[in-house]
C-alpha cells in the first residue's frame, strides 16, 4: 500500500462515491476438518494465541515471497484454503486475472470464508496475502528489484486473522464473521492509486455471495512490526468512526494504549478503499507512525521474520478478538 499526502485528501474524500454492487459467484464451498497443526493453545488467558499467530506467519514466510505467478504463491493459496476449511464453515476461492500497471496478467485468487453463515449481523476481516515483487524502498539500490519477503507486509495480517478464526472456532463463537484474503494488493505503482488493491477491487465489484452486505469490515495490514504504532487512518475515520472508536477504546482498556495511539493520521490507499466505495463501512488497522510513516522495513529486504515482534501480533489479535466478542 501507499500513503497519500494530506494536501489532496479533500479531493480523495469526494471521490469515495458509492458504486453499485455487482453479483457473481465462483463457488467451491465445503466444511472443514480438524488438524492439530499450529492449533495448540498457548496456555495464556486469552483465547487468541500470539504463539499460534507467529507460527502462521512463519509458515507463510517459509513458502518464500508470495509474488503472483510464482510457485510459492500457488502453494500458499492451497495452504490458506486448507487452513480456512479447518476453522470456518464455508470457503469460496475466486480466481481472476487482473492486468497490472506494467501489463502483466496475474493468476490471482481471493480466498473468502464464513463462520456461522446463518448469522445476519456480520463483520468482515481481511488482509492481503500477496507480497510485493520489488523491494523498491530498500536502502541498497542493488536490492530494489529483489522480491519482498513480506513477514509484516502481507503475512502478519493473514496470520492474525487465521489465529482469530482458530480461536473463535475453538471458543464456540456464535456470531457472524467473514474472512477475506485478498490477492494482488502490492503490485502497484506509486503514481497510480488504482494500480493497488486489485484483489479488493475485484471482490467489491464481484462479491462471492448475492447481496453480500456485512455491517462492517476490519482490514489488518502490517500488524507485526517491531515498534509498531497504530494511528487512526483517514479514510477509515471518514467511513466508520464508531468502529474506529470501539477499536481504539478497547485497546486502551486492554493496556495497549501505547501501541494504539488515538489520533487520526494520514490517508492510505489500501484494501479497505474499494470496500468503502462499494458501501461497506471499513477501517484499516495499519502501522503508521506519526512523523515517521510506515515501518522502516516497508518495501525493503528487511521486511523479514527478524523484524517481527510477537507482542505486536498479540496486541492486535487480542483487541480484534474483544471487538468481535464483546
Ligand atoms: Zn506493501
């Protein structure tokens, strides 16, 4: 994802007009079976296990960079579908073929799942599962064509959501939660907003269920970095201030007020924007540090597992678990 300077924010806010929701389905649904892999409780008091989330993160990184049109990307998609079938009631994989800004046709997949699909009041949790093909912000110019490992930018959000699914499943949760792992978020050009979040754009234009209308959506992006700070993102605050309030209030009450800084910061072009445009009130929990920007590892070869802090995963996971279950 990229950030947008404040000076053009009023124009962008005006562009967030509603689009009609189109409906097509690519269905491939079934119930899951249990598998003990990565599923052990850590023994702490919260149903959300940060150790399990970290294991889910490492598993993704171990596949290699999840760049579309690579073997690692395809293998990761199979694994994500397998894991969601364990913890969710239905899984729908949508394959699509977006064209990137540099004219590459991608073999892309959005992976969508539902917990308690009969519940009418639904929250959508989403994260992108692809990684950026180039570390174009690396300090070393020689490394700027190297793929990003994406331990934080990609794997962290997916890992926290997988662990939330496991914890909700294990705790007998009765509410309505949907999960969306979007593809092709990070093959973008910083001069072209529409070149990012291609999977979220596809989902918004072709939702996998007829008349799909969750009450809210929470996007997790870069939720595992060392020294992370989560400020309220501008488009999120415009779209769903009440949900932002619940998240930051829950964080403060849970002892995470140092990580969740309660102030509105910059606008970010990310997967929540196409959802907002399609009428789904959405917020982005993203590591954006006042006066600094994204984590220093952002779009560099340093976005690796050594720069992940399990306490960041724990803070975000516990806060979202409470927001969903309280
Ligand atoms: Zn990125």
